[in-house]
């Protein structure tokens, strides 16, 4: 009954590799996000999708490519991984236009590039 | 542990005391504010929210105060418990729930509850 689930939880990979993180939400929300949390715990939005359409792209390198096959899924593919990509990546979802618009977060994917 | 090397603002309180965590936000057009709690190894979890047409909102053991004049937000936790130990983030949004809604997070404050 997990609301927002991401896989994998941990990902260790070498520089230059390509990897994907998957996210699914079962809350019936229409908007999904990817956030990046750095080593200082700073959380920054990367992308948001509303009804499968890209709404926000926050100056993220084009090595990062989100894909939303349907409203319940938002995956993140990263090409040519770099050391600086090491961080915790959080998927989130929300329902816009309602009385509350808070985002529900997944448990995070800790990416370590070596 | 996870906190090694971190230099988050830290609030240390005794169990049973009240805690007040402060946050300054930057965008005067922000109209929606949320407090999140993040425990070690987990994602941020919603605590309480407030819209800009209010200056106070209460939940279970928590109260959020909003001062738009000085762009300040605070979270008060009554009778703090060891389970309250976590990093607390304030977040602001200026979309009013529209399609370009995005949350801008503050730096985070580490709350350490001493038994």
C-alpha cells in the first residue's frame, strides 16, 4: 500500500555508465516530480510532469531525461554518469488545484557514482 | 553516520519541552507553505501546511505561524518526543496550486531530542 515507491533504493555505479530510476504512485495524483538532495541535505526540484506533460525543467543537464509513460509513473534516466551526480533522488507526487497541494515523497534512491 | 560532515542548523531540546523551528522564505509572492519532516534514510513527510491568507494553523502537537510582513515561518512542536528527532524543512510555493507548482525548500534544521 506504498503511496510513492521508487526503485532501486541504492544504486552504485561507475562513471560513464547509464542508469535509470523508476517511480510509481498509487495516489491518483496528476503531477509527479523529481527532486535531488545533495550531501548537505539541500532539496532542489529537477522536473515536474502534469498529466504526462513536462511542466518544469530546472536547468538540469540534458544527460538527465525523465519519461512519464502514464500519470502514475515517472522514470529518470541518466546518461554518462559523473561523480557530481552522486546524491539522493526523490520522486514525489501531488494533486494540483485542490485545497491541499502538498507533495508526497518516495523513500529516495541513493546514487553513488565511483 | 549520516550526519557526519553535515553543518545544518541544529536545535537541541529536552524531551517534553516545546520546540520552535524557524524559517525565512524569500519570495513575497509565495502563497502556500509546508513543513516537512525527514527522518534518517527516508523521504520528506508532510507535517502541516498553511496558505497565505492565514497567519496560524494548528495540528496535533504542531502549530505553524506565518508572518508575511517579515517573510517568516515557524513550526512549534509541543511536548517534544524522541520520535520527533529529524531534519525539518519549510517549503514555499507561489503557484496557487496551478500546473507550474513547485516547492522551494529551505535549508533544513536538525532537531535533536535529548531523553
